[in-house]
């Protein structure tokens, strides 16, 4: 009985899911539509969303954005907010190396040395701490001078005389003063020959830290080869600012001297603002406030010194303020009038939001249309890794390009809109689908009620 009940439940649930899937979005459900032009290789296309287009969305998180083909079918898509990027630059540099000798009786003890260096710390000479008689010195390892490299060390590349084949195993230690040493683990290089083939391994990974000197000590005394080359690969990482999309200049109002306010078109996650400074030699310590709506109190967002000064015949200005990226729709700037203020009229203001990309999988015939503006739409975007099975940041850059054919071409849909009455009469197809869905739910409820009323079967 319970198994039959479960089957009926699953069958009814599957029917409801299938009926829900039929009721897909249609272009007429969205207020604004704009044509897209495609270039490059598909079937995936990447679209940089202009701010003017984003402002047509009814929801801040852009969950009401869609792409349709010529037949009005929605396309699978993903929305990606562009993050700050990092760039790594690697360089390979030759370094000086100095032999480390020990006496034959010293075994595997660390050689004692005396060094001579210049004012920059560059090694000039390395000698054993005590004089060794000819024939009793043993090459124990090598000291590398990395004082000219300021970046973190990523890799060690060695070459040695070909007379010494096989594996070369050694310990790696790092120091900045030649007195205190830190272990960087073990290293191994190799040169192997068999038949007419030769296999060589010259690279050793380093922990990505900075050091002025490296000490290489071979694990077995008298096994250290004669080096012919020593190189160190270092890397520097720089952070690229997050791509921003700027608005057109926005007019404001002056409530009183030194206080200006602006109303944004909608609630936005503002990252930065730019205040127009019309007059030269303006100086204004300022604080910026924001809020979602008029009924809420103002919250401080940023402060700084805005200025436009003339120095040596050149115009130098600082007119931007960094914001935390929270959602605001109203902004207020208060200025310390002791710096001269910004005038009686409110300056224009530009705001910037983080760049947003839309990636969609083109299915069916074009042309394709971008649609926005449906306050009742639910999120339908996929993760990028789902939309593009072999997704990677590099793969994303290689996708075909889609462009909006001008924000001025945004058109208001004349079809049914979520908050506009339909002039052409009721949508009987949609009403029929909802009626069938409701009947399925009622049938499911009746089935469950009848099963609950049946008396339990006695065993």
C-alpha cells in the first residue's frame, strides 16, 4: 500500500513539474527589449552589459534578465559579476654561486666559511673558515647569491658537469644574513642515460618566499657535482582593479549650503562616485552618505578630500570617492565650507557599479534579443561551470562576442507586461495551463484524502 502511494505521489509530482516547465518565459513578459549582434565563434557568447541596459531591470540582482531567439525561446545563460583580477609576472635570472668546501674528516657537517660582500650585500668572495691543505678539501655544496632578486623565489634551475650522471639530492636552506638559516626542504635534479636516450631534470620547486642567499648541501659527502649554471625564477603578483561601468552625469539638488543630494534611477550596488568640480582651485573636505529609501536614516559611506588645483600651469584634481558596494538609491554629500565649498548649485555626479557579463548558449535561429523588466520573474541563470562544461577563465575570454545595438534602442514591449493591463484580451493559453495545473493538484489532494480514510489492513 505504501509503495503504491509513493508511486502515485511521485507521478503527480512529476506531472506538476512537467506542467510548470511548459509555462516558460516569453518576450512579452518583459518591459524592455534590445537586439543583439553576434561575432566570433559560438555557440557560447559573452555580453558586457552596459549600465543603461542594467537600469532597465526590475530587480537589483538582474534575476529578470533573459535572452530569446527569433522563435521567442529562452536561452540558457549565466550572469557573472567581474571580480578584481591578479596578474603574475615571472622572471628568470642568473645568480652567482660559490663552492662550499669541507675537510674529508668533517663528514657531513656544515662547512664553516668566511664571506666578503659589498654594501648591497652582494657576495664578492667565500672562503673556508680554516685553511685546508691541498688534497684534503671536499666539495660539500654551493652558496647562491640571490641578493639582487627582490621578489619571492619560485624555482631553482641548475646545470652541472656531464661527468657526474645520476640523481643529485641536496638540502636547501635560506638566509638573509648568512648567520641564521631556514630549511626550505629537499631538492633533486637528475641526468640519466640509457641506450641512445638521455633524460634530464634541472628544475627544483621553491616555496615562493624571498631570501638573499641559498645554501645547497649534498646529502652524501663527496657527491656534490661542479655547477656550470645556477638560475632562480621569481614572480611578482599585481592586483588589477575591478572593472567598473560608469553612469552618465546625474543632476542633484542643494538642500542647504554645503549639502547636496542625488536620486539614483534604482537601488544599485555603487562602488565609486565621481563629483564634478566646475571651478578651478576648489578644495572640499567631504563626507558621503547613502540610503535605500527616504524613510531610512542616512548611513556614512565614505569621506575624503575633493580638490581641483592649478599647479605649474596644469589642472590636478581628485574628484572620486570609494564606496563599500552596498545597495543605495539616494546619496548625500556634505562639504566643509571652510575650504570654499562647491557652489550654490549641486554638482553633477557619476556613479560606477561593478561590470557584469552575461554568457548565453545560442540555440535556435537568430536574431537574438535581450529582455529585461519583469518584477515577478524568478532567477533562471546557471553557474558558469554548468553552462560551459570545460569552463576556465581563459576559456571565457575566447568565447564569441555579443553586443547591444545601442542602449537607445531599448524598446518597451507592447505585449503583456507583469504590471500592465493586457489590452488584447485574456491569455487563454496561459489560463488553460494554470487550470490543468490546478486540477492536477486537486486530484492529488483527493487521492491522498481517500487513502487516509481507508481503514488499516489487519495482519
